C-alpha cells in the first residue's frame, strides 16, 4: 500500500447535489424548495424561534425563575467568627448583637470554616457535623 493509492471507503463521500440543472438532474426548476412561500425565496429564512408573527413560546412563558423564601430567614456563621462574640452562651440574640447575622434571621447554622481557639457554648443554633467536632475539640458545648 502506498500513500498515492489510498482512497476513502466506497459510499463514504457522497457527491454534492447540484440543484437547478434541469428536470433530468432531479432538482430542476424550483430546486426542491416547493412553490412560493418564504422558504422558496432567496434569503427567505427567519430567526430561530420565529413563529410567523405569533408571539413565540419563549416569550409567552413567564420568566420568574426561583428565589427561595427560606433564604431570607436563614443565616450562616463561620466557625472562626464565634470568637468575636463575647457573651456566653451564644444564642441568636448574641449573634445579632455582634452583627454576624442579619436582624431578620430566624435560624442560624455554624459551618466549619477557619479555626476555633476558645471554648464556646452554643444554645439554639444549628451546627454542621464538622463544626460540632471542632467546637467539642476546643472544649465547647452545644445545647439544642
């Protein structure tokens, strides 16, 4: 086998259809475009989603997205931020007073981020598994 003898497999490369070359060629006169209408004209295509002037489906459907109502009343506290609170035990009021959570928050959760060097006592605040281990390792307590 030589490089100058290599050819593509039989039937893998179809010959381009030449339209407008007479009736005997198979695609004469209207060239497979049918008779009249927008698609028969030169440049007669429309943009994607166009429905002939009718309001398209992507504009008819409401686009409101999703905003969680719970997000407004939940808050996260990082583990290292607990050292900024001076009162003990640390509860929701103490976190709001230290401005670590917004005043409209109803629930808060401590997440593992950073290090905790002093022992803290939490009351009525959610804690992740990793944060619980870090608080107890520092000598702290968690009350539910």
